[in-house]
C-alpha cells in the first residue's frame, strides 16, 4: 500500500441505492473493513459500515468528504459474515447497504454511537448436563443418523406433535457444544422462547447462552449480540432476526417448526430465515436441522427427492401417550354446541380446555338488517371489527378506531346486528355455558403488554385456568400437560381460497392445534366444527395421514405448476393514486416482456388480496420461472430497469423473491 496516497473507504449506508459511497479516512486500515463509521450525509450524519479500502475514486476529489469517526469498540464483520450478507443482498435483490445495516442491532446503528457496558468476557463453560430424560428408540435412531454426517446436510425431522423433537435437538446440541462449537436455535414466535429458556436453563445450568428477539431491549440486544460475536455465548436462541447473528464458531443450526410463515420477513428485506439458515450451514460446512409435524411442501419435496435427509418420529414420546381422537361436528348457529357435553365432562375431571378461533375481536361484521349498510374501513378494503368491551370499531390492518355505532348511519335504524364471531364473543358465550369456569382469553389484544404471555403461561401451568380461548398464538409448540380437549371453531373459513398454499396452511394449523390435546398421560380429544366433513384436508386430518396428504398436495402442485416445481417472484407496488401504480406495473411488465428469458412467464398486473391499506392502493405483478437460476438472472437485470423507471419514483415498490403470500 502506498502510504503517501490518501485512503478512501467505500461505506455502505442504509439507503435504497445499489452502491456504496466514498469517503476520505486517513487513519483507516484493512483491519477496519467491516467496522461501523459515522459519516456526513447532506446536512446530517449517518452510520455506515466500511466495505473496502481504495486509493482512487470515480468522484471528484473535492466532492469526497471525511469520515467523522471509526468505531473500533466492536469487532468488525468477518469474511463469513460478508459471505452471508452478500448472498442475501444478491438473492433477494435488496441493496447491500440496507442488508448490512439491517443485520446490526438498532443500538449499533445510532449516530450517537453506543457505549458497551463494562464487562469481563466470560470463559467458555462447556455443558454440564442436568436431568436429561432418556431417549426412546426412535429418538436415538434419529440422533445417531444425524451424528454420522458431521458435514453439511439438511436433516428434516418429521415428527408428530408430542414426539419429542426438542429432546432430539438437545441431544444433538450437546454433542456440538462438547466439540467446542456454537449453536443457533431458531423458533418462529417470541412466545415460544420462555419455555425453551426454562428448558435450556434446567438442562445446562452452567452454559453461557443468550436469547435474541424483538422483546429484548435495544441495549440488551446489542450486548447479547456482541457476546455471540466474540464467541462467549455458546448457544443463541432466537426468532428470525437471529439468523444474521455473527457466530465465529458456529457448528449447528436448528430451525424448529420450519413450516411457520413467521420465518418469512414481510417488510423491508423480505428474507426467509429458514432458507438463509440453510445457506449459512452450507457456507460453513456444518449440518442444519429442520423440524416440524407438518413440513412445508418445499421441504417435503426436497426430502422425497433425496436433497434433504428425512427422519421420522411417528409416535408420541411419553410412554402410553397416543394421538388425540378427532371428531367433526356441524357448525351450530343457535343453542348449545355439539361439544357442550364433552366440555363439561372434561372440566369435571379437572382437566383444561382450549377453544380455538383464529379471529380476534367480538365480531368481524357490524351491519344494518334494514338497509344492508356495513361498517367498512375508509382507508382499507376490509370491514371494521367490532370490539364490544371498549365499544369500538377497529381496522386490524391500519389500526383505525371508531366509536361503535348506536344506529345505522345510512337509515337511522337503532337495531344494529353483528355477523360472525371472534375471541371476545366466544369468551362471552363460554361464560354462559360454564359460569363457574375460570376463563382466559389469549390473542394479540390481551397479550399486548410486555410480559403478559409469560404471566399467562404460568397461570395455565399452575392450573389457575380451566378454559383457554385463543388464536394461533396458542398452537405453536406449547406444551400444557393438563389440556385434554381442543375445540376448533370456524374451521371452514380457509377451506376455499384462491391462495395455492391454503390447504397446506389449514392442514398445518389444524394439526398443530389438535396436537395441544392429551400430550401427557391424559387422553386427548379434538372437536372441529365444519359444514364440509368430506373435504380432503379434513379427511386426511381425521385419518392422521400427514405423509399421504403432503404427497397428494405435491402431485397437485406439480399438475398446476406451483412451487416447489416452479419459482416465483412478485413485484408489489402501492401509492395513493391507483393510476400511478397501474402505470408503473404496466411499464415494468413491458420491460419484463422485452427482456424475457428461458422458462420465464410474466403475468398481468392485478390488485393485491388486500387491495387498499391505510389509503394506499396495492397492486402486484407475478413472475414465474421454471428454474431458480434462470429466474435469478432475469430478476438481476430487471430490477436495474425498475430503478430507472421514472413512473416508479413517486410510489413505493418492492421485489419479493419466494413470496409466502400470492
């Protein structure tokens, strides 16, 4: 390096631009690549990350400003970190600067800098096992098969609910920790972390591990992130954001409930944490475990074709425990439901009941029976939901709130009515059925306060609750030993949908919620209200034929040309002026048609499923590719043309690869 030449650093910033920016930094060295810096930007300042050092620039020398500060209080991103981030930016066609800055904890992205707490680096405490339950034969077989492949491989563990997948994870984690490697354990929901934190603490009381999720304060999250980056934390438990955590000695990744949509980020950088975890394992040449009772069809297809290693746990782990008995019952509009008798019998035995309905609020529709008027959100293409206790109408998409109408604003009728039901109405109905029962409603409204889920979980485990009324927040991997009856209401709402994933999602949801019943020695029962008992989803569920269901769905997907047999990308656009959106998407479509490509199919622009949200009109353009590689080549050139379209400058648009919702 010519020490007489001025040093120029390329700095990546959190901006929607596909390039870095040059700054003078006389004291910068190669060791500063990957460090955070503070730089001038316009009339203000920004935090960026040094990507490279160089001695020449395409910008005029008098236009290049000086770096204000290089922060050396945190280790720089290493080569393995850059490898993952550059793949992520390239695959999802998202600016590298925004990708890199999104990886950092918020406290490390502040212009004011971050002062790390005074702390002593903790020594590496290798696991001291405490009260590990013995594995059954099926669990031991899975563990042994996976340990025989220490290098990169994707292992899909298909285990029925209650089959002891977590104990398999823990046995594998223990072996990896003993070899001096770090472990990343990903879960789909923040509500799953408390019970896993307790199990980790009991299993390895002397192990230095951390949890990372949105519920952790910004300062604490940064501190934990750094303990992982320095290697002090040997295990990281986290939600999807934890997939980017720098772990210099990573030797195993576990993705629990791999089928969950929560692993897909739905705004900003729209990555799949599960897919990035697989990429990270391949780059690091170590194994990754995917676990689920209802694998995604993409994972199932990869397992069926030999790309993934498939392992089965077909029985429940507790000796004598069996899968719950399922019963289909007609939907009751009035009077006592068909499951009222079994509800009272369950409560009389001192056992708990879960009543599941995946809709919060009191009722989804407020209408006038006289003139037909309905309460609709003025900013979104949805109806307002009735929240009777607070006497409000709420939009669950944009957050709009209105006072509950006492009379029809159209004709003045004072006898307003509701249609459908949500968790609040079900709770009210159950209090009439069982006035002495202790009820607890669990949905995003009742769990809004910090720590509310932890308190609710302790109440349930201490048997201070007889009946739980909840949404899908309750069905993801929770284990309540005294819960023996599950009732599913309004199951039919997802049976008929234009979404090609609808059947897969509904089957997974129903199987997961059914799996909460009878997980210990108590026999479980599941009652599902439906008016379509002959639907293939329900027939497969009743016969406990998950593998057959997945195979049949794969055959249908192949016939229809949907993933995993084709690959998708969606250009989503929104603006207050619907004309601007349609003009932009039509121009984008013409650019796509001109460029074309082998196996590339361009569809017409259409309104999104939620066509209007918070006053913005939302449209989308679907692109389908027969091969992942050819689709990526097409998208790489197309996105550059999209950035150049003048019609796109006044609207918000995003290109989403491998969309979960179409």
